[in-house]
């Protein structure tokens, strides 16, 4: 990762995108970066050290690692330590923005956005935050009073809050170009194979390793013979998951990470996953039915809110983790195999919730907030 600086070397307008170092924050930030690039806007990324796991693939001119921390406890030492680190990050952000002189700073949530967006507010630089989830996250709540605009992935997220509703603009959740490409794939024919994709993200792959293979063992043999499973599993779970499918004679591909997950999603008849914001946005954009199992211990219950939106649209089925058992999952798979038309109907319903041009909508909003003139996107 680069800590590049050197001031403004281009006449093109510059926007700083601030995002926590996880896929849920970085993926929509990446989509916005691509959309702004088509408008002749240069983008720098401000993030934390976790983003290094994504390599150098983020399409920014430069990446700046800003000191940050998350409030993980209420004891005085923990609060003081986190506050000190965030303060250190704000000072670093002030120095960076003084050097870069961006037209706007855009936050995508996560505590690493607090220092650069707060620094932008102190320097009176136009600001905007984007909320990926169906509820406002903690970092964005802290920034909501200061920023000028709040973009949302779901409609009505802030309708109940008079303090912030006037700032809210529904743009949808930007999806990466590979997702837009995958969205052009028609729903696959169910006459031959029944393809299931299972993944859980960094915090949720263990539950998939514990539940999905035993569920596959419980489905009727005639259904099992048609199954093709693609599953993400943690390194420590790989061998037992692979061994389970080999014992059952089920065609399966099990890996710790799939770089082409949107393509695999498009090739699937059913997705079984957590319900992070990017996952739900990609399911809706591509239009695939899902069984969603929200991460149970999130303070904001954001994954449950996300899954509920897709379930109410009839594009997904949501199970609380306590009810996500091999028996229930096997029953759902067998039911879909008996009535494949339900899968196609859910796919259409999910697709009806997708916003493929969310990145362009957000890019246009950023340009407006920043007050910059841009070229017409290609």
C-alpha cells in the first residue's frame, strides 16, 4: 500500500474516498472510484491497514493508511486508548488534506472513516457519507451531524430521524464492474445440475462449514446426485468440508477465497450466505435467490435488517442462526428441487431490488456535493 503524497500533481479534480478495510466498505468505494474516473475525477483512498489484504487492486491514484481504532470496550483504559488513536488519525488526516486539497471527502463507514471525514469537516471541505446497510452504522451515526449529505443503499433508512432525513439521498449500494457484468447472465436452467453457492465472509464461514455439508447429506439421493456445491471455507475447515463432500459423492469446489465470486453467484441456482451489505446488493443486482443467515452478534443488527429487506421482497429466505440447522436447510433444498419455479420467481424478485447504476447515481451526487465540473462519463 502506498502512503503517497506530494500534493496535487494533476489539474483534474481530486476526491478522497475513506473506507474501512473490509470488503463491505471497500467494494462500494471501488465502484464509486471507477464511476468517478469515467467523469475525469482522480480518487485517493484513505483506509486502515486491513485493506492491505486486498492487495493493490483498488483503482485509486494513491492509498493512504490513516491511524484509527474501534471502540471495543467501555473500560476507561480502552476508551482512552481508542480516543487517543482516533485523535492521532484526525491530526494525520488534517495534514493529508492540507497536502492534497481535495474537492470532497466521501466516507463509506467503519471507524477508519472517522479521522479523514472529521478532518475534512474541520477544514470545511465538502463531505458525504454512504451507508451500505439498512440501518445507520455506528461510525456514520457519529459523523451524521457533521457531514453535508448522507447517501443510502435502501430507501427510507432515515425517514424516522428528523435530524438527518433532510440530508438523506437514496442512491443504492454501488456494485463493482464485475457484478454489473455478472448481472447480464440469465438465471441458469435447472433441468440438469442444481448449483449451490455457500459462503460466509471473514466472520461467518465456520457456520457454513458446520451446517451445509450435513444438510447436503440429508437431502434425498435423487436430489443429491444433481447437486454441485461451491463453498468458501476457512483454512482450518477446508479438509473436513472437502472430505464430507467426497464421502457423499457430491461434486464440490471448496476454497478459502473466490476472487470471482460475482461470476459464481450468477452461475448458481441458490446462494446460502451471511447478509452483509455488499452480499445483499450483489444478490439483488445479479438476481439470485438466497437463504440468508445474519451474523447474530452485530451491535447494530445491520445484517438482519439487510436480509429482512430482501426477504420482504420475496427474493430471499432469512434464518436466525439459532434456527439454521442441517434439517431446515435440507428441507429448503429438497423443496426447491421439487419446485424449481420457486427459484426462478425468487430470482426475479431479488433482481427487482437491484440498482445496477447505483455507482453512477452516487458519482453524480458526489460531483454535485463537491461543486466540480466533470467530463461526460464514457
